[in-house]
């Protein structure tokens, strides 16, 4: 996966923005970045799109900028000159896509059927926009039309919201989703940037879906670990599951057979995607112990410890 699509994957959601007045571009971009999504697809549906891209590129360079609803080569040229890092179109126009490929501009064309996918592959493009996602039948349709095309990944857009985004992201072939519910035009026009920041943060936390997975308890040896596990199991009617380095009392307690990570023990936090959690938390200054990564390489991360303890406890992310 190229760097730009890897970034899409780490962020999970691409805000699709229609700006009618370029004066709103910079405060909007700052609100998105503060909310945890330093990315925006500025649609060329409005006259303010080009100037908005210019202003964001100059004043909020940490925001990855895309131009959406690109329908002509002339729009593509203007978008790139303004500072767009990538282009997205609602359909697949051979002239526009060909110009992007010839000029090494990342482009994600829209598809709605197998013929569209085949055309994208002819251009060497294997990440496509599925649009309009909900109107076309959502995830089930996307899975069905992708059957012969195992190499293709998708960015579904259209009807995506906080209630269904995780359904889409749960499929490994979805790179990210495009959505506009946190950046509606009326909120932008009313300059409700605090509300946009809050909705953006809510979207990020919905995708990450943090909650407590289990508490880790240290013991002296195998015998004490089993004793503590059985005691907890008996107290709370929890099944006892024996393991190599620890035993589990249900899903709430991991009882180590000796000293585990953390001065006082550890706790695990569930998340839907460790990769997205790492990207989000790293922007907050959190560091990770990559020696603890499981697996070390290849495939999605299943577990990863934070570098620092919290109140004497080791903390690790655990993929749900």
C-alpha cells in the first residue's frame, strides 16, 4: 500500500467538505486536526474549493489535502496547483484518470460495478472509491462485486455516518471511509468550528472504540497463578482458562505466572484497530514499546504496549 493510502488507513475516515466561502477553510482545517483527523477532501462542487485548498495548504500544512468531485482535467490541474495531495472523483473518467496517472498524481476514482473496477485496474489503480455506498447496497454489495478482484481495496463514501462506519471498517478491504456528517455545510457556514471539532473527535473515538479488556495480576509462580485464577473464577462464576505464561479468569483478569510487564501489574485496552490507535495517540505524544508488538511483523497488530507505565501499571492495546 502506498504511503498516501497507508495514511488513509491509519486515519480511517476522510471528511468530505464543501466550502462555500474560503474564509472558513483554515478554521475548518484546524478544527479537523484538533479533533484527530488531519485530513480533508475539499469538493470542487463550490467556487471556493480552489482558494480553500490554497489557504489550507499554506496555513495548516499538517492537514493532508485532497480535492474531491474532480470531473475534468482542468479541475485536476487547478487542484494540484493549489496544493492538493490527491484527487478523488465520483466516477471513473478515463481522461481525468489518465492525466493523473501520467502526472503521478494519486487518484481514487469512483466505482459502482465490476466494469468500473476493471477499468480502474487497466490504469494500475487498485484503491477505488465505492460511491454512493449506502444507496448501492452498502458493504454486502461491495463484497459481492469485489469477488473476482481480490487485489482491490475500497474507500466507501455516501451515507456513511457514526452509526455504520465501523461496519465498513471491519472489512479488511476497506482502507478508509469518506464521510460528511461532522462537516456539514450549514455548520461551516455558521462557523460552528467547536462543534465540528467535537464531532470529529467523536468520530475518531467511535472508530477506535476503546474499552477495558482485562486487568493483569502478577503472582510468584504457576501454583499461585492458578490459585488466584480459580479464586476469582469461583467468586464471580467465571470460566478458568489455562495458558502458557498466564491464566485467565473469564475475560476480566489475566493472572501471570510470575512477574509480568508493569511494576504493579498491567491492564489491556481493547480497540478496533491498533494501527489507527497508534496513529491517533502518537499525535498526542504517546510513545510505544515496539519490542512488545505482536506480531513483530506481517498482518494487523494484535497487541502493543505503551512505552510508559500509568500509576505503576503497564498498559497495552489489544485488538478487539
